[in-house]
């Protein structure tokens, strides 16, 4: 584990004039613990360049790498990325196949860096329909990085918030039917313990790229009191300075969790 980032280390990473100005407003002691990202805009990025959509997804993978590095510098402990939703199966067979292969390729290419930076990989979502080669790649990554303690990278694959809550309800109902759970004692904590994210803190900050103003079925339970930050930047163009800007904006807010000011 590492301590609070220093100004010197931050300036060595955030080098532009704009980023340096943001650092003047960044409090390393108040960095969010958990940042979640709805990565949107890969297809539009490719279309603007008259490129196949796969080129946008490849560029998006580089933005993930950039965000991981920024989280490490800022002292953020959890980064959850919405990589493939349970609705994305509606896309063309070729695009889905390319994406599933890209997951394997990126995991294998990044493993040395993940280990060097002490990044733990965690997969959430339903395994139904996901190619076995893709699942095996994630299982290998989870196993190999299990001892890493600097940043947990949570990959939401074949994930949907409603599906997650439905699965949790099914599990609780099964426990009630088996006599292992008294329905009178079910609380919000009971539900949370049956979610895919049961071992994780709720996100403090949710970032959405491409300017769309919606949640898109992402972490519906967990983001009840998360701060939202939306940028018009397409995901492949999302840089380290964009993440810093989101965090600085987050630090300027007062989180009330339903209470009065």
C-alpha cells in the first residue's frame, strides 16, 4: 500500500499547464475511494474518423490504461469500468466477437504492468453467454492479481444493474425457502451482501463520457448517493487530466446523503 500522494509525484505525472492549475485545487487527503466510469463514445469516435468500430474500442482500451495510471497517482483505491452491458448483446455478432477477443488481448498484454503497479483485477456481472476463452482470461487475471493491494480494477462485463438486483433477490428468496433467512430480518445490508459488489465500497464518484445524461442501468443500487460528473469528451479521448478535473470537481461538492445543508 502507498501513502498520500505528494505534490512532487503529482506534478511528475500531471504535466500540462491546465493540469498543474487543477493540482492547486486538489486535496490528496480527500481523494474519492471509489470511482466508477460509464465509458461511452467508442463507436462515435471511430465513426468521426471513418474507421470500423473496433478501432474505437482499441482506442478506448488505451483510455482505460490512462485512467488506471491516474487513479494510482491520485490515491484512488477502486476503479470500476462499465465495459460491456447486458444490453450490448444486441450489437452485431462481429462487434461482440471483436470485443470479447479484445478483452483477452488486453488482459494478456497488460498483465506485467498490472502486476508491477500492484493492480488487482475483479470481474462482476453475469457469466451467461460470455465466451469461455474470455472468462478464462479474466479468471487467470483475477487469480494472478489477487494479492495486489494498490488499486482494484473492477470490470463490469455482461453487467446490468437490474439483473444484479434480480439475482440478489433470487438468492435471498432461496435462503428464505431453505430456512436460512428470516424475511422479517431482511435489511438493506442483506441486499447489499448479495450483490456482485458485496466486497466493495459504494462509488463516491460516477463519471460518464460522451455527454449522455443517463445512468444506463449501471450500479443502480450502489450509486444511490454517488456524485455524478458528465463530460462531452468521447471515451477514447479521455485523458489523465480529465480524471483529475472530475476529482477536483467532486472535492468541491458537499455530500449530504439525503440530509439537509
